[in-house]
C-alpha cells in the first residue's frame, strides 16, 4: 500500500515538473531535480509517511537526507514563485490522484 502511495505522489510530481520519475529518484543534483525531490519528500512527509520509509523508497542509505530535502523545500518555497506554483498544482491534484490521502489535512500544508 505504501509503495502505491509513493508511486502516485512521485508520478504526480514527475507530471507536474515534466521530469522523469527515474531522474527524480536518482542522486543527480541539478537544481530542477533537487526541487522535484523536495516536492516529493514534502508531500510524502505531509501525508504522514515516516522519513525512514521515504528514504527507503528513494534508496537512500541515510534518512537524514530526507531532513535536508525538507529544509531545502522551505528555501525553494520562499525564493521561487515557479516552485510555489508547482507545489500548488500538486496540492490541488493530490486528493484526486491519491484519494486515500484525502482524509489527511496535512497534504495541503
């Protein structure tokens, strides 16, 4: 069930950012991919998924990298109107794409 939720969220992020799922989950550090990863991690965490589970799905050895993505999310959100627009698009579409999360009010954070 959790993998299904991860897949739905990453696919929505990929569609919104026009990046490939595989690239988002890679370790490539280009700004657009890091921003997409931040969106993915944010929506997973806001949905109540533990950071260790997010790290496992992303095949990261240390869950501390998830904390780094969450911190970077804040920075992107404050500095980039384009990032905020993508975030808002994902937040609006997430309940439709992943209705099992619609009971969770944190996804719109």
